[in-house]
């Protein structure tokens, strides 16, 4: 039997408090992860490992930005997942009882690439040369 999660939203301001939003993001991360690992068609999964780095639910709960990255075909990742956004939204609607159901948007997370560039620059620094320059 499927799990059904119930999250209460303040109907007067239509804004969730931070704790509820974070809890909801965790639940949705499980739902999206399950879709990617179990339900994404094999012919669409040309990306290798897909990482869900962050979920950002808007304060009113109307939008859900999912930051993803992959090792292969990064340029096609968000476009491919966007084709299945409605199916993922429907899965969220079935498992999470909310007054407002968020519209799912996929965003590419390039923080890994930036981290690699920074690491490369740090590793290219000649420590002995720097010590000589600082010692003078």
C-alpha cells in the first residue's frame, strides 16, 4: 500500500513555515528519487548516475525547483526529466495531501563543475614557490 503524507499549510497566508517546508522537501525527494531509479524508462536513462542535489519549494508551495546533475549528457538532463514532470507531479499529488500542489521544474546544478575547477586551481599552486615568495 502506498504511503500518504499529510502536510498542513496555513490557509490564511498560504505560506508554510520553514520546518514544514523542509519536511515536505524530504518527502518529495524520496518520491522523485524513486521515479528516477524505478520508473524512468531505460531508453531515457543515458545519464549514468543522476544526483538530486537540492529541492527548493516556494514559500507558498506552488513551485518546486529540483536541482539535478549527472555524469553524462548534462545538456539533455533537464529537458528529459521535464518531459516527465507531470508524472512526477501526479506521484506527489497521490502521496502527499496538500492544498496547493507544486509545479515541478528541473534546474541543472553546476556546482560540481565549479568545485572541480576550484580544486584544479588549488592543486596547481606551487607551495614551495609560494613559501619562497612569502619568505622574502
